[in-house]
């Protein structure tokens, strides 16, 4: 495998230095929590090797009240990132074929590239409301297709793909004896409609992935998971995990359990915050002149772009000035292999005050560079 560092990681706020950024509109998560803010007592925790699949009470909490999933259908990993790595490296060899929806979270494309497998990309277009073209996916299937990869709720557009479309993709995977990977890392940030069960419930051909990073503001404990009802495949995934890290940090698992155990109360509070910020964001968007968007439906990000009449604007300059003069950042399009006139704006991480100031900064910076 040949690894390449991705722009989204090289230019990430944590790599640039959080202390250089005052208005962080680049994050796709909620604000990071403090360990002191949660009532978890780790004093008596034995620091042994944890259960390889992940501590049972955590896996039970992950499966929620599902009557279909069992705790053996769940593998805890170091963040969703490791789940995605395990899925790609277990299912894909250089002679295998993958269909992946783009834009996407970098790893969903970059790890298959590192494996050097045969990749077909299905792009989502602003002009088509970032809808997945199912016919395009269908037409790309080959005998060597092992995996179809989507993210839902979608990063960076904030789209929530329709249940019928998801079902069609599941059927397609079943018919062609391949797997559907659904990166559901943003599922608990679904603040406008009812939370649906994990898509892995529908079929053993589906692998769902999620984590506590985005919805619980706890990316630093590195706890994520994958879910699949195919016991043989889960055995292979466990073998991969054992070769990468054996088990998770038991400290991280205990904290993640605490968060999931208190999920209802935590999410109620964070959804109220997201709704308030989103209401403001929509008002701001309606009155500004430079950008157009496909309004996001779920999660805390959207992917607007410059209106065509401003295509002359040097976006490199905008991003540089925004950071250096306004201590403000957004996620530029090239993080997602898109043109720099697109940008991901995260509206859940900042406080309402920070969001207001950050959006104003973006507006003033666009005026300065454009006019
Ligand atoms: C769609 C998606 N999947 C996975 C990840 C990785 O998350 P984690 O911190 O759980 O590894 C991210 C992080 O940005 C993401 O956006």
C-alpha cells in the first residue's frame, strides 16, 4: 500500500493550530467536550487489554434498542476512520472494483487508492441537488465489484438520501453479491427528522459505520464502530482489528459508554443548539449576495459555492485572507476534490455568537477580494 496525506488532514484545524483560529466554520462536528464536563469516574478502571470486539456494554449501547442487531454484529474501532480502513483493506485487493460517491470523506476514496484497486467515481452535482444517480451506479457494476460506498447523512453537502434510494442500493449490492458501505458518521446529527435505524439492519450485505466524534464532540477518544450482520465477514474484520491494534483503549471505551448511555439527554441539548444556529444561518444566507447553496437537511455542514457572476474571484486569496486577517476558516472545495469555489461551512461547532461573527467575516472578506 502507498499512503498519501490528504489536504483535509494537512490543512485541518488541529494541524494548523487551534490557537490560530477564532471562528472555526470548517468543522463537521459539535464543539469538543471537556472530560471534566461529564460525570465519569475512571478511578477503579483496570487498564488491561479490553475485549477485542469492544467492551460488551458499549456494543449493547451502540445497537440501541434494535431487535435485529446483536452485540456480535458490532465491532468497536479507533474512530470511524479505522472502521473505514478495515472495510477497504478487508474487501478490496488491486484486482477488485469499487464504486464510490464523490464528494466524500477523503478516506473513503484515498484508502482504496492506496490499495490501488479499480475505482469508479460517481460525482454528485450541485445542479442536481447533489442527488445520487442510481442509474449511473447500476451501469458501473462489474463482476469484480466488491463494494459500493456512500456517506449518509452526507459530508460535505448535508444531504440525507431518501430511504427508497438506499433500498435500491441495498438491492443492487445483494443482486451483485457485493457490499454496500454506508458511512453513517453523522446519523446522530439528524436534527430535522426522526432518527432511522442503522442501514446495516436491512441486509447482511450492508456495513454501517459511525462514531462518537461528531455528534458527541468527542473525537479525541477515538471511538467508532462498524456494524454488519454477516458473521463471516465480521470475523475477518475482527482479524484486521487484532492486527492493527488488538483492542481499543479501555479508557476511551468507558467514556464512550458513558456518552451513549446518556445519549438522549445529550442529543436533545445539542440538537437544540444546531437548530438555533441553523435558523440564523438560513437567515444570513438569504441576505448575502456571493453564495448559493443546496440547503442542508441533516448534519452540521453544507457545501455552498460562489455564484457564477463571481467566478473571477480568487478563492485562494479569500481563504488565505480569511484565515490570516479574520482568524476564520471554512473547508475549501479542494478538501473534497472539488473546485475551490465550493466551500464546506460547518454551523454546529461554533457557538451562535461565533457563527455570526465567522459568517460576517466571510462576507467582508469576499467583498474585499471581489470588489
Ligand atoms: C464521513 C466521515 N466518516 C468518518 C470520519 C472519521 O471520523 P472519526 O473521528 O470517527 O474517525 C469523518 C471525519 O471527518 C467523516 O466526515
